[in-house]
């Protein structure tokens, strides 16, 4: 697709034309005064600010798996504990009674096994005797010394003895199984007895105690938490949320500064240890969770404290820097000639022609071209109506960008609305061409501290700064770097430390 080099028509029509119309719609009563600020050499630090909650690296919840009354409590809040140390004890009398019952049951089962073994021995003896009798009966029957009835009785006795033997063997197996069952019940009761002793599973400090002496503990449906033990308070972590607009700049290993309300004016340091990929949502804003590790050698930071976090994306010293307002500024007369040629803001015929040409330049045709022109025209009318009301409201006093009845943020939001609507109409390729032609000013491609485009790292890009030359504002293209809340790093062969750059235009009412 061919590259578009026109004068950013669409956005010029909507934004620059609107500003000209607003500020210069009545030249007989207003004049524009430009305010300047100096370029300076100094430090610039780019940060992302967020907030999070401090917590230990590991918190172990100590609970109870048995029910009963707390009859012994050996630790309190902030107690240092070691692994295996007794923290509390639950009344174990019922468990000890059950333990003795299980021991008695096991003894009975073992006695039953002895009886079953004796029964097995008798069954084996009877079986052996019956088989010997059968052998003798066979011999006597061959010599016709006994009747066949006597032989059949001997055979029946053998079969009965064999059945009794098998039954005795089965009774032995059952007795052994019963012993195993009783042993398991005894072991479970012994475990329950051990569980009445609440011990710490780790070395650490008790940060929360949720039980009192004499309190009844019920573990019938779930395991109640009695204590919370932090393993090590010399290392803390912060779990913080970062918006989707900034998460692309965050990576593991970045340095972090943070403060807490408990120690006003004191900075603590840490670093980003993890950037989680799972997205969340807060007030319809998509966020991502980051984990920050922080040293706490004096253990002055406590769990639950709120940390105000600055994630340091980068910092530079002794660089040429410009006030952020200078990179956002555009003089109201920038598009004056074009506006006059169109008959002022709202010259519908020429504006529509320019918009239609833009649509053709980025490859639109047919229904999409009509949708594009209609969307731009509708947004143009909304801006015009808004500015009409603003200028009428400002008629009684002077004002500038942000002064009088003019709300620059409202204008910016309208421009972003246009960008969102065009994204639904255009393909990715067409929208990229539209952005290239318009600069996408205010359309979401501009960061807080820089004018113009940003590179993929989110920290460097290009912009425009305006200076006064022979009484007229002149634009100078610059390369931008790191930005903070006040300044943006710039690089330019035409600007030096101390140069005055335009940061604001104020509309004054003439007498």
C-alpha cells in the first residue's frame, strides 16, 4: 500500500481546525499569548507507579484436625517458634479413653485368633483321623468284613472333616483381618492423640493467633486455623497490579522503590521477581499482577502494610530535557490557512472531500469508504457543537487550554472515541496507514510525557517542540527518550540548554 504524505487531513480537520475555530473565531475580541518554559540539563527517570500489599514470602496456617477445648496455650502474637514446638494443647481425655478402648479391642481380636488357631488344630486332627478311618474301611470292605453302609459312613466323615478344616482356615483369615482392623483403629486414635498437641511445622514468628485458652475447637466440617506463622520476615514480597497500558514495559529484574505510610519519607528498595500472565479486571480496567521481592533485614516492614510502588523503567543523568507540556503543545494557528480555505471550521463540503480523499489513500472503497466518511463527519459535528458551547461559556472572561470554558481533556476524549470507532471499520493494515497519515495524535499512541510516536520499547520515540522565531511559532522535530512526570529527555541539533520552548497558549480578551 502506498505511503500517505498528506497533511494529516482527518485529524487536522477535527482537532487543529477545532482549535483555530475556538481561539480565532472572533479575532476582533481575542488575541493569543504564548507562554514558554526553558530547556534544562538534568536527571530523568521513567517510572510506573502502582500500589500493593506487603506480605511474608511464606505464611503457614496452623490448624487442628480434632475437636475439643484448648486447655494449654504456650505462644502469643509475635512469639518466635521453632519447628516441632508445642503451640497449644487440646483436651485429650476423650481421645485417651478411646485409645484404651482400641487397645482392648485389639487384645480381644488377638485372643480370638488364638482360639481360631486351636480350632484349626482340632479340625486338622479330625480330618487326619477321618482319612485314616476311611483307609481302614476300604481294606475291610475288600475283605467283606464290613458293609458298604459302614464304608459310606467313613467317607462321609472324611468329607465333613475336610469342610470343618476349611472353615477353620477361613476363621484364621478373618481373625487376622480383624486384628489388622483393630490395629488401624488403634493407630488412628494414637494419631488423634498426637493431634491434640498443636505444634509449629516451621521455624518462624507467630503473626496471628486466632484461638484463646478454653475456647472450643470444632473440626467436624473443616479444619479451623489456630495460628498463622511467618517463616521469615527478613524477606517480604509485594503483590501489585499494573494496567495493561504499562505492563508491556515491565520485566523481571527491574528495580523498584516504595514507601509505606508507617515510615514517611523513607524509601525501601526491591526488584520485580515475577510478571504473572493471568489478567484481572478492576473498574473495567484490565490489570496484571506483578510480584516484587524486598529485603527487610530490620523487620520494620510488617505484613499487610500498603506500599506505594515506583517501578523504575530507566534513568539518565545530565541529559537535555524539555517540559512535558512543550511536547504536547500545538499552536492554534497551525492549520489556520487550511481552515480558512475550507471556510472555517465546519466547511462541510471541503472537509468531506478531504476525508474522502484520506479514505481513498488508505485503500477504502464502497461501503467502507462511506462508513469512514460518515464516522469522521459525525465526530466533527460533535466537536463543533461542544466547542460552540465552550466558546459561548468563555465569552465573559479570558482563558486558554484548560482555562475559561474550554476543556482539552473533553476534546481528547472525543478524538479517542473517533479512533475507537475507526478501529471497528478499518483492517489492521488500513488503520496503521490511517495512524501514519494522521500521527494518531491523542489517539492513544502518545505516552504521558512525549509528543509523537513511540518505539516498541515504549521509552523512545519522536516528537515536535515549538519555539518562537521572529515572533512566530516554529516547529522543531526531536527524538524523545525517558520521561517522568515533569520532563522528557530530548535529542536535537537545533536546541540547547536554556532555550525557551512554548508550553501553553493563552487566549486574552481585547478591550
